[in-house]
C-alpha cells in the first residue's frame, strides 16, 4: 500500500504536537507507528546520513512495549540496525544519540494519561525541529500491506534486541563525573518515584553523588504526573513527606524530562522558577524560555540576555541557537521545568557537555549541589528571587478546534477585560506569541493557550503573591469551564 504521512496523520488523528507525534493508543496502531518510523528514518537518510543504526527506548506505559516493536520492525525492514536502550529517560536516549551521532526514538506520552502515547524523534544532533517535522510529513512510500491485519496491527512484529546498557550508563556518568561523588553528601533526599521511567536511574545517581535517598510513592500503575498542573494528592503527599526530615524531594514526569521538585517544607516549586535558579547556579549567561514563563527571569537581573519564544522545546531550541554567539553560555527552560543546555559549561575545572533537549535531572542537581556548598536550605536559595508567583492548570476534554477558536476570538475582539476585568482590572499589554497573554494594570497576567498535545485549554497565571495567583487561577478556570459548555 502507498503511505503518505500527511494523509496518515489526518486519517488517524495521530499528529505532531509540541514534542513529537501523539495520540490515543487505539489510534496509534502498529501501521501508524511503523509508518512514522519509516518516514523519520527515510528523512534521516536524506538529511542526516549515518551508519543506518537507530537507538530506541521507552517509558513505562502499558502500550509502550508494543509500539517499540512496531518501531523495530520498521527499522529492520529498511535495513537499519536497532539498538534497544530499554526503559530510560528521554534525555538519556537523546544524549546517547548525540554522542554516537545516531538518530534515536523515544516512545512516550510524557505526562498525558495512559490511554495516550507518543513517539519523540531525535536526529543525530538532537531534537527534530519544526523544519524536520515538515520534511517527515512530506514523506511517502510503499508498505507491504500483507504484514498487517485489518486493524493495522503487525501479524509478526520483530522482537526487541537484548537491552544495551550504554545509554543508561552514559547518562549516569555524565552527572557523577561533573558534580563529583561527594557533591550531595550529608543530604537526605526523597525520591518520589511513582511511574516515572527515570525513577531507578535517578535514585542511583543521587546515591552515587553521596546523598541518602528515601524512595517514595512507587507505583506499578501508570500515573500521569503533570509538572505544570500538580495534582492535589501530590501537594498533600509533599507536605506529609516533608515531616520525615528531608532536605528536598525530587521527581519527574513520565519520561523524566520534566522535573518535579520540592524544598524541605514539601512545597513543590514551579518549573519556571526552578529554571531561573538552576541557570544562575550553573553560571549560565543567556536564557531562552517560552512567553508563558515567570517574569522573575527579567526582574532578577542575573543574565546578560533573555529571549522569549513560543511554547515547546523546538522553539526554545531555536531561541537558544539564536543566542549562541560570542562564547557565551546558553541554556533554556520551560514552564514545565525541562532544562535544555545549548553550550558546554565549566565549573570547578570540570566540563559538562551540551544537551539541547529537556532534562529533568540537571536543574534539580544544580540547586541541590549549590545548597550543599553554601550550607543552606534549598528554600533559602529561592528567597533571593523576585516575588512573582505563577499558577497554571487546564480544562480537560476541551476540543482543540473549539479552544483555538475561543482564544482567537478573545484576542481579535480584545475581550480580555470583558471576561477578566472584574478580577484583574484594566488590560495594559497583550502578547500573541503563543496563545493570548494579557497583562493587567494591577500587575496580574492571564495567559490562555490551547494545548499542543491533548484536547485541553490551558491557563497560566502570574501575580505578586502565591495566594493571589492560586485564587485567580481558580476564578479564571471557572470562566473557561463556561466556554466549554
């Protein structure tokens, strides 16, 4: 049968979001996953020539194993060698590909529920760009239809090769070598493991850095932990765990590229605040970050230059590349906390190589190591930042087309004051870089944006106090719920 990737995306509903191809597991048939892999590898053959070897890995979702087999089958049918790196963090497989100059593929739905999954592609130099996405979508090829049944499932999927531990080991050694085996000695750190794919490797790294690690909340059932919208039960767990005398609690989302971090009080720290302090702790000079992130970045005065981008790692990466000049150190971070390192950095005579993809571990380690060096509590480090507080959440099951139309209407007709004026005052500035971001005269910010990964309408709130941000978030969400009806 003839496969056109563009046509397949439209017919299956499995399309590119802000971080790879994602969709309902029922829609991600073997044929869809096989075709995406075929298109990606064909695109790499034309644009990123390598030795025709691809490394694959995945998260802990129930559907991941089956999708990995579909990927392996496609690669083998094209004459590619497959390295199976196991169930490891997304940044670990990306690092492996960059170091070996190979394309890599991660099967993950990140933070979204287990009824969905995704495929994240990395060319030999890092994450695919929007230009690369366009090239992959343009691919068309023949697929042997006798390989699939009437439901699009492989009749005889390829078995995965034996797990190769190299990617896991390289990711572990990256941080042990840079920070040193005593970097966290004396600290007691809780590791909220839940169903994060990095739960064991991160526990191992923290231990090898000298910390005493207490595993917490391990689950063999997948839990969709969203680091931008922390669940009420996780807020309560943080408070309870803090009573056990922990210096901090570390965690990640499902594929362990986005951090979830709490101080000694058990309070979860927003990812965009974590990013500011982590970058400062690493001596970063220039920062690229999405328009939705906390404005304490500019107010703190710790960086030579900052650049605001659209939301999504491809845009942050493009922003970092724009800032990468004159030998300056450059990094980026997102509201979800994922930290991207564009340039090599050197601290205490040791160099950490660039890793321009989201990483959950580096920002958490940077802050923990700094706190230990300065003999202070993690919470005290955050007190030095400007007092701007963010809160975010989303209305679920809000059809994408409907949410896009609503946000466009508010922006075009300037309805911000109509909907939110009684809550936040007069509209004084607006930004349509991504979604619609409104600044009001009382200092509050309301940012509306349809999700790029799921049928959700997100809101990002910023204010001068945490209580005000949370209060405003609740009231804005209530208004948004009304739009869904």
